């Protein structure tokens, strides 16, 4: 995998993935940016949500669960010192569906966290990772 990152002036950078998808990053106005894109640390959490979400959906589909929606709320805390790494991260899944099996949802979240999500496994080296879920009947 190779990523190309190109300066866009100011504090903004555009990243292009090896598959051709683009993401704009920028700093806040308080530090000289123009707020034209997500912060790099935000993108880490977005990647975590995408990685874990894909895992959970794939497992629930294999388990023949009738999932209508899956959303994650990711909260975090960062160190006060530089570098301001993440020290705590919680992924809270909201899985909506019809007659979802709670054991299958719990197991999918657990397996993503403990085995399959590469982003989660990397971030757990510096952050206390927790996962929670709720099931919403469609």
C-alpha cells in the first residue's frame, strides 16, 4: 500500500490512496490552518470506525442477522503532553435490525476488537480501548 500526500498551501494536505480515493486534511484556524479538511488525528478515529464497522457487518451478515443500520460513536481522550497521543478510546456500536441475536452482536464486536480490526490493534498500543454496543429493534 502506498499513499501520496501533497501540500495544498497553508497547513492543508491532500492524501490520495493507492486506490485513487482522496482525503483533505487541514489544521484549525487557531494554528494557522483554514479548516478545509479533517485533522489527521480525527482521520485515525474515522479509520478505526470504518475498520471495525466492516468487521462487525461482515460477521453479522455471515450470522444471517437482519441488520438495517450500524453506527458508531467514537469518543476519545488524548495526552496533555506532546505528542498528544490517544490515551482512551471507546467505540459504541448502535446496531439496528429485526430480531437481532444479542450474542451474535456481542461476539462480532468482541472479535473485531480482539482479533480482526488492524486499526484497533495498532491503537491499543497507546490507548485504553473499550467497546460497547446497543441493539435497536427496527
